[in-house]
């Protein structure tokens, strides 16, 4: 690979990965929170594609897990959940200014696990410089009813989440995954290429060449940062993409060619193992949805 191509591919891998299908916030509470409320995962989304964000602007917030373990935020900041852990939020009788949002991650792409987000994380804002403008506008939007208010609030939550992930990556507050891989431009370069061209013939040797490393050094560094082997990570990308395409109604033969599988039987078996559903069932669900849509129209 030429130096020009390498520099180009290293400009902003995370933005390339987020293009068109990034994690999205959905605010369900904004205002003065008094007392205790219980929160848990949503029934309409797979657990691996869920998270939650609590933003505290004023007051205090106590988060309890199973009524025992607790974390306390006594100054402006956030509590980020990278998984749908059941928990309770407790605030004083006088109330605290709080915004709560569900986080929806692409169920066939960048899940919290793939990104390497922790189960939960507490971050006071004075540890993350530069968020005042975002959080100030977020709470301002929540107080004033204007056209497009909900959209504006959710977009600000999206931006806040991205800034928090950037901070977590820079301070090494993440588990092995894509955010951790961003610390090494060589591994990040390969991760970006695998996501953009999953159907190509990706031997470990070719990946190591793109990284500019020996095969052994590349494989070891990749596993250290990503928590999995290059081959297993590539298979995960391919199967998640295939799942999404089949759910859209694409034929198995077409999908197999696009994700780099020569055998439709092998692909069907792998999808069944990973997603606990067969391509036939996905097609049936897709056909039923199309019929329902056409009937409604």
C-alpha cells in the first residue's frame, strides 16, 4: 500500500465506521428528577445493542444495582451504560436536573461489545474539558418547547456520546475492542479496511501487510487491542452484515458472495450459530413485513 493511501485511510477511521449507522440517543426523561426510578433494558431491542446515558447538570445522583452496589455522582457529569444493566436512580427530595436517554447501537454493526465500552462508567464533566457547550445546549433545548425539539435533543445526545467515547478511548477507559484499536493507527487501518470491504479475500498475511507489520507481530497486537483474532473478527463482521442483508430480503446466494462466503450452506449454518435464526426465518419475517406494509398502503 502506498504512503498516500495509508495516510488517507488513517484520517478518521471511526467516522468511516459510524457513517450512516452510528449509535443513536433517544431521550425519555428531561427535567427535575425527584426520588427513585427503576431502569432496565428495552424489550424491543436485542440486549447486545442497548445502552443508556444519564446526564446530571445540577444536584446529586445515586445509582444502585440490585439494591446493594451503588455509585454516587455529586457534581455535573454522566453515567454511561454500555449494557442494559437493571438499576435504580435516586435523587434528593428537592430534585436534581437530569436527562436520561436510551442508546441504540446498530444490532448488526458497532455494538457496545465490539466498541469495547464498559458495562458502566461514571464521568464528572470536569474530567472531560469542552463539554459545557454541548450539555448547556442540551438542557436549554429540554426546557424550551420549539419545533424539532426532540430531534435536536437526540442529536445533541449523539454528539455527547461521541465526545465521551473519544475521551474513553484517549484515557484507556475501554475494554478490548474497536475504540482500543484506535490507539494504534496500524491496527485501526486494518479494522477500517475489514469493515469497508468484508467480502474480499482477507488472509492474515494481507492484513499484516496493510498494517506494515510482520504476521506474528500483527496477530499479537490485534488480539491485544481487539480481544479476538483477526480471523474471528472478520467472521463477526461478515455474519452481522449477512444477517442485516437477509433481514432486508436479499437472497442467500447474493449475500454469500457479498460477504465472502463461497458456500451458502456454510453461511446459513454460521448465521444460525451466531444469531440463533436461520436465513429461511429471516426471509419469512421480511416477507411478512413487506406484506403488512403493502396492506397498510
